[in-house]
C-alpha cells in the first residue's frame, strides 16, 4: 500500500483514468463491431453508414491516446477496403 500522499493521489487518478479509458475503448469497439456485422451481413450500404459513424470514434480514441494514430488509420483503411470489395 502507498504511504505518500502524492502516491495515494496517483492511485486515485489512475483508477479514474482506467475507468474512463475502459469506457472509451468499449465505445470504439462497439462502433467497429457494427461495421463488421454489416459487412458479414452483406449489406454494403449499412456498412458504409456504420463506417462513417466509426471513423470519428476511432480518431477520437487516437486523440485521447487510447490507441496509436496509425492503428486508427489502419483500422479505417482495412474496413473501408473490405466495404469497397463487397458486391453491391
């Protein structure tokens, strides 16, 4: 257990940040999952709509430092290429 006041405060801060980051990560994954489900269902139009909703969420996650910006770009790129390869 921490003995210093500053260390105790750090522990409290880490706990809050972990909860916030967990919520952000879950939110991001939900948006990505909606795109993947639309792709699996073969609904190109719905997948494109879901991707447009997921893009800012991925960018926001990168801005908050939750994921690397290149990771966000890669996910967007791979999802969009999967949608483009679908037959209308």
